[in-house]
C-alpha cells in the first residue's frame, strides 16, 4: 500500500456556512405542503444554526443539546397519556417505610389511581416510592434526576418505559408542572419546599395552568400547618403576597380531604386558555342566567373591561376537538388576581 501523504486524494473539508444552511432549509420547508408546525420547526433549526454565527462555546452547546434531547424524549413518553389526568407527588426521599407519612402517600396515590388518575413522582425512595407503590407500575411516571447519591429509581418504576432520566433539575421541573393536573406535597426537605414554592409561584404569576395544590401531613401532624402559619405571618401580613393567594393551596392531614379537593376542582371546571387576550374558561355544565349575573357582581374586580359572558367554540380552539363538547365563558381577565380567579372557579364547581 502506498502510504505517501502526497498521494492522499481525500476531498478538502468545506466550511459550513450557517446562512446557506438556513436558506436551504427554508426553501425545503416552503417547497412542500406545509405541516402546521413547520414554521415553529424552522425557528428551532434557525436558533440552533445561529449558534454557529454567535460562536457559542462548546460547553454552552452541550447544555443546549442535552436540554433538547431530554425534553424531546420526555414529550414522547408523555404524549400517549395526554388526556389522562395526572397528579405530581413530592416529598422526602428519606421517609422510612414505617412512618405515617409513607402510609399517607401510599394511600393517597392508591385513592387517586382507583379513580382513573396517574401519578408522577421523582422515581426515588421514601415518599416517591410510597406513592408509586400505591399507584402501581402501570399508573406511574418517574422523572428521575441523576445524582451521585440517594436518587436511584425505586423498584416500582425501575426499567419501566415511563421512567425518564434527567441531568438538569430545570428540565425535570418543567415536566412535573407541564404534564400534571394537580400537585400534592408530603413533608420533605429543601427539594420539597423548592417544588412547593415554585409551583405556587408559577400559578400565582399565571405561568402555569391553574390547578389544585395540596399539602398533606401525617394524621394530626403540624409540619404543613406550621409552614402555613409562617406564610400567613411572614408573607401575607407584611403584604409580600395578596391575601387571596392563600386560596391557591390547601393544607390537610387527611387523604380523603386531599382527594376531594382535587376531584372537586374538576367537578364542573375543565380547563382554560387565552384566546386573543381573552380568558376562555371551559366547564362541563352550562351556567344559568342567575349564576352569570352573580359572577359579574362578585368578580367584576378581576375583569379589566366588559363583562363575563358565555361564548361558543372560538376559531382558535378548532384544533382541540376533545374540548368541543364543553361549555364556555370568556372574560378580559386582568391576569393579576389569580387567587380571585381560583375563588371564581370554586364558585363554578359549587353550582348545581
């Protein structure tokens, strides 16, 4: 074999021009019958290729790449169960099997899944293991975080297709909140409080869907009652939060109360979304004329203009056929008084 480097006829490497790639990709997108998501996909590819123009560091590219891979895979895992109600359950990974907290978590998860729900936990031990033991493998999701200690997947979710491993806490947290319809917290450490306050912040600021948040203690326990007292005395009393923000969560030591709180939230209320800056609230049952008058009298303070009115399916909702059977009311919500909005939903759920 001739190993003379002068005889090496390999083609020279051609430099990548990101602007040319973008142009070629845009032409490809526009040349075919466009998929509804094509513009979004084009923007995603555009953002990635712009990293070349920005000379983004290799370290930052590794972070971006890992985040995209984690979220893409997580979306794929959750997609087949999109229409199933789910509850995210938090609590200490160090809770022992022989504690009342462990039994409360197991019993609560079992109660929820017997009524058609699925559970999402961090897949670890303690409260997470208890919840997934109560729910059973087929009704469980595990969103595990890779840590050098503690956080190995429990036996109930180990090797299950619905177990997802995350490198970053923030991508894991996104899935906990994005895919859930309720959040329940049992006693725990820093991580539990982090999840609790972040969930409250996301709901309070309108950055996540309005949903029930329940703090569950051992029977007769004071862990969350003392936490609530702190919130009332040191957050609410000085005005760091609005008093109506206390409506965004429930504290109890009863599995049955926790279950009824979550089920009751969806008794009549189904979901909501913004359409052209109007908040559309969907309900299972139609609202009477008298109730509509009461809503306008009692909750006019959260409407920045006009009135709370009934409405039909809006054009922007045509791509959600699973919600077409629902009834609707619409309002120009001020997007600030989320606690008051929660109180209005409680009224909708109490109507007969």
